[in-house]
């Protein structure tokens, strides 16, 4: 049976993808919210690169895991209707990917990071249960004592701003872009994610 979406589910969007002092994180917020309260979910470098590259429209030379999953669904003529972050137990988030097939609706248990990566590629809406939002959301800059990595659970710590790059000139930006392309071609996704963040820092500063 498909998940129904009553009033206690909020549609969300990605507010940011960045590095904090406890690792990579995605920050989610309600689409109709203008405040600074977000839900941080800490993820691995590979998932970070997959999400960031999809947001930036970067296509790897070979399909990564999330590209392959979406391609498989499309070949089977299945459509992703939505993803739902429906629960949090302790410090672990739980999500569901809701798929429509010719035989009916199928719900797949999934990590939030994988769910978000799929949602970006399929352009389907994302939702979070209001209870999860109330329990897990923080205001950026405040000490975060409740959110930890959904996989490896690092110790909680305040979220900090990205470090400023040492140089912000155009030559440095071109070097980083070339290094990013080489990292993508070599499928070194951890290095690519770090290079992408440095490129974004320089671009935003300029």
C-alpha cells in the first residue's frame, strides 16, 4: 500500500551540500520556508559527489550507482513518484522511495542520501515527516547535538562554515576545473567532491 501524504508531511528541497567539521552533509528545508532552520544529514563522500554532480548537471563518463538505478527503472517503465524521509530512530534517518509500476505502487526502504540522489535525477518531489523535521532540524550556526552520520555516526559537533580558499584568481579556478575533470574521468569521487566544493567557494566569492 502506498504511503499517503497527510498534512503532517512537508515538501522539502536541498538547501545546501557542503563539508562540515564532522564530514559531508546535505541540508534539507521545507520548500515554503524562508527561515534558517534546516535538517542536516551527514553522508559519505561518494553520495555527496553523486548528489552534487546531479545538481550541477555533471555526467560521469560511466554511470554511477544512482544513474544505473534510475536507468533500470526507466527501462522497466517504472516511475519514481516521490521520496519520503519518514522516520528517525536515535540518530538514524529512514526513507522510502515510492515507485509506480504497471503492477501497482512499490515502496522501497532506502537511505536518505540514496533517496535524494534518485529524486534529483528523476525530478520527483521530496517529503519529510513533520515529526522528523521538528526533532532533527537546527538553525545553522547553533550547536547540533542530535544529528549524526546516517551510516557511521560521528560525534556531534557544531556546523562550521566552509574554509576560505587560499587564492581566488581565475588561474586557480581553471586549475581546479581541470583537476575536477580528471578526477571524474578517473572515478575518484572523493577528490572530485572536494574539488567541486573549492570551485563553488571561489565562484560564490567572485
